[in-house]
């Protein structure tokens, strides 16, 4: 057999294998959506809301929470990725309960409901751990490895810059308030690490904050009005299931006057994106710069005429290597990325 014939056969084999892989992936996704796999439920249409749920009341945007009541039928359907994350979270919860139970630390009352009619707050706990005849609420959460080193204590979680993490303590705290229980447990799990079990005392200040949020939401729902939009935040707005009806403006500041030179440079920068490399790079240094030598618009969120300056902030783990690199650790660093674009683009 010639080399050409071998190459053709290999390509055909690879094509068949790729088609088979796609068939398996499609079957898995379909089964996940239909609730045919373990720890999954059939994806349903968004349903009308009658309560503020303890799991999301600490969300930073009151407008989002009000949309959940008034515009529930316009909520974006759960993505496949989210459905798989929910499945994984349920698997982790089941594994934690099984492992603790095998050692005599059984988690009871899974799914016990708490209700606070006065503020229309409701939720279900993952279970309780019994100590000295008192049953303390337990919440089991999966944490992305990127955030493991910043969720070591209850205080770190409460003050975490990511809302989907700091609302974990709020959720448990609301259960403590509704149940009149002085403390509870957070059990955190992540890939390749031992469980992290944190004890948490009831926090009345945090509870007051969340109760006030509930009161604000309830008033808007009753009046069928919407709270003001928050200042645009990519970590909140781009993840919002109501982004398509809220249509947040991707800016926190409007500028109507800049120097003629800066305005000309901004226009030229946009025009040169696919053009002269050297001139474009010089403008990039001047307008954006870098961490050591920031440019005029670095770390800004601005609207200047028909040109937008957008800044994204996120974190990533960076390897920290001492002299003996076998002892390396990771530290979380903030990454700032600013772009300049025409709004129509």
C-alpha cells in the first residue's frame, strides 16, 4: 500500500471516529436536557416566581432579581454547560453525604424547606449535621479550582469579589435566621483536594442587608416597576439571564469632551486595527499602555462619541516558583484588559 493510500485510509478512519465521538456527545447532551442521566432533571420552561430564593437573594443586581419575578417567561433558558455544572454539583453533594455518612457523620433532613412569609424568602437546605442534640444546617458547594485559595475561611467567602461565591454565606445565613439556629456548616469541594468544612456563626448584619434587599424587590414586584440598572459590570451583566431585555450600556462614565488630539488618536486607532502595524502599536502604547506604563485610557470604561473604551477584570492562577521549583505554589492575580472599539463594531 502506497503512502498516499495509507494517508487516505487514516483520514477516513479519523473522520469515522470523529463522527462517532460527535454522536456520543450529542446523545449525552440530549439525555442531560431530558433528565435521563443520574443527577439530572428535564429542562423546563422558566416558571412564575412567588418567593425570593435564599440561594440568589444576595445577587448584586436588584433589577435582575425583579426580572425573575416580573419577566420570568423571558428568562434565557439554561445553557448546556450550566446543566452539566448542576449535574456535577449534585454528584459532589451526593458523594460528600455518602463519605461523611460512612464515617458516622450522617447528614439528615436533605431538602428541608425554610420559609419567611413576611419577606417572601424561601429555600431548601442540603441537610443538617447533629451535634449535642442540635441539628445545624449544612450547605455543600463545589468551588472552581481557580477560587480554592481564596475561599479558605468564612470571611474570605463573605468578602469575595465574585458574587456567585460571596452569596454562599448569605444563603446559609438566611437559613440560620429562618430556623432560629445559631450556626451552621459550609462544606466546600473542588477537584483533587480534601474537603473544606467551615463552621459559620449567624451574622445579623449580613441578614439585615439581605432582608432590606428582599423588601426592595417585593415593593418593585408589587408596583410592577424595575429598579435602576447597576453600573455595567461584565462579571454580572454578561452572565445575566435577562441581559437581552435589560440591554445594559457597557460603560460607567460618559465623556462628551476630550482633547481634539486624543479624539483624533482614538479614531485613528480604530481605523488602523487592520492597517499599519507600527503606527497602530505606537497609538496602543499611548492610549492603552501596560501595567508598568499605563496609557491615557487604561482601566477605563468610557463612551466618547461613537467609540467605547471597555475594561474587563478577571483572575487567574499564576505559578509561583521558589529556588526549588518542585515546591511551587499558585497565587491568584488580577488581570486587567482594556479595549477600544467603535460601538457599531
